[in-house]
């Protein structure tokens, strides 16, 4: 039985990270398939992949290797597969390679915390994945994210009461119960300005950091080496 979403819709002052239902489902489970379809619509409404695409194309260099962590159902390829990305984009996820992932793009089915999973990549993309991890896990992940990367491009839930309000409005489009539950859990695990750079140890002396609050419930971060 799918639990109901949290009854309170006031965002906590500190992050609250609890397991999401989708993370525990087999990728082939009907509830997982339905929820991933919801996420595609939610990402579209939030403008997340347009943001990733625009900032990737502004920052990419001819020899860059790019990776998207937490690629899931491979939604990013829907907005980037026809773009000329010199070496394509590598997807990384515990889930198997989606059927529609471009044949020329690589896929790594492995744990993000594998010490070699991000080695050699110049640009790291992430959409709605970092909030799944506790502060301690993000600090542990930081050396991987910053070891070789020149540019980090993230979009995550903005932890705010208004984001919860938007989430309740999104329920009008008929989202799956798994999505309805996980959406509010994600917001409580989301971030406010300054938290992601602090948790990843991004020094202003080394990184040029830009952050945006989007009215649709996103916190967006682009960090590039000086």
C-alpha cells in the first residue's frame, strides 16, 4: 500500500532525507513506469532539461567528456540527442540502459559511489538526484564530483513551502500516487541557496558559482573552474 504524502506542507529549516518509493521499485514495475512518466512531465514543466541543455551548450568544449548522473529513464536524451555533442553523453544509473538512449552514447549501470564512476569526465550534469543523498553522503561524493570536472550543472528541488504548494497544484494533472508521495518527500530533502556548494566543498577561490531560484520550484547551480 502506497503511503499518503506528508500532511504538512511547510518546508523544514533543515533537510529531511527519507527513502522515496520509486527508489525501491524494480524499474519494470508498473508503478515505477507510471512514476517515471510523471517525472518526464514534471521535468518539462519545471524547465529542468532546457536549463541543462542551455548551460551544457554554453560550456562544452570540443574534447569534453560529459556524464549525467542519475539518468534514470534517459529523459535528457529527448532534448539533447539531436544536438552535436562531440563525444555524446554518458548516462550513469543503477537502472539498465533505456531502449531509446542513443546508440552512440555510453551507459554505465553502476553505483554512483563507485570510486571510478566519474573519473575523466569534464562536465557533470544532474537533475533531481542530489536530494536523494544525506549531507554526509554528499560530502563523501564531493571528491568524485570535483576530481576532474571543469563544470558542474545541477538542478534540484527548492526546499520551500511554495514548492509544496506547487506540488499540490501538480496533483491536478493526475499524477500517480507514488509520484504524489515522492514529490513532497523530495521537496523536504531539497536545497536552499548556498547549501549545495557548501556540502560539496566548492571554494569560491577555485570555482565560479552561480545559483538561481526558479519560481517553478527549482534550485539551479552552475559551477565552473576559474
